[in-house]
C-alpha cells in the first residue's frame, strides 16, 4: 500500500473520531442542560392536544424530554404536559401554548424520536391561525388534525387534515412548504376530550 494512501486512511479515521466526539459532547449537553428558569406565571388557553397510543410511559417520557432538551436550550419553546390515560395511552397538552411550527415538529419527533424504537399511533389537533407557518386558504382558521401516516418514508414532515377534509403535507426540509394531496391518507376525526377521560397521572416537562 502506498504511503500517501496510508496517510489518507489515517486522516479519514481521525476526522471520524473527532466528529463522533463532537456529537457525543453535544448530546451530553442536551441531556444535562441546566434548567434555571421557572415556568411562566400565566397559562394560555388553547386547543392543542396530542393523543399517543401503542407506547409505554418510559418511552414517551424519554421522547418528550429529548424534544424539550433540544428546543428549550435558551427559552421555553415547548412546555408539554403529559397525562397518563392507561398503560399504553397518553395525552399531551400545552398549558402555556406552543407555536404551530414547533407543535408540528413535536408531533414528528414523537413519531421519530432518537434512539427509541417503537411504533406509536399519534393524532394531534388544533385550530390554525393566519400567522401560523405553512398556511393556505384551505387550512387557515380551521380545526385540523396532524399525524404521520404509517407508510411515510421521508421522516421530515407532518400531514394535516382539516375538519372539512382538505389534506396537506407540511415539509420541514429547506425550500419545502405545504403541499396539497390528491388522495386522502386519513379523514378528520374529532379530538379527545380531557374532561371525559380519567387521568391517572400528569407530568409537566420543561
């Protein structure tokens, strides 16, 4: 083997080890971030609610905390409240509200969390506003349901169905936007009602 080839191989190995070290440090920082801020004083009324099924409590707690570790580095962008309904069924609400864009990211992350292998069933609901990301005439000021279809292979989007069953895919990649679908993946269903559920436990994340 030529001397130059050996140097190239050594260089590639060193770069790979350096990148692995950086990723490890960043993950450690996110997992152990200090929380010095108190929760906001005032709650904000909203209708955002997420239903998660077919997962266990430790899995959903880990996924939510990972999301908060990533998005709450400097400010509280996501303050989910987890409500335990049963062993495999959970509700997430946002007593302090959350921006629609971050809410979409949250739904996507719960479906595709890092280093957690499960097959969740997730539906999320809210009412859209003109200032929300990805708005179109068919979407704005409507009750909508967010979800990830089981046949999704792109991993960086969330699907939206309006109460009158207009359906869009919201792409997160650079240059992506909301795209109207020609065929329906899921029809709209009414959101769960917390006052009709018997909650076993609630956990506030930050």
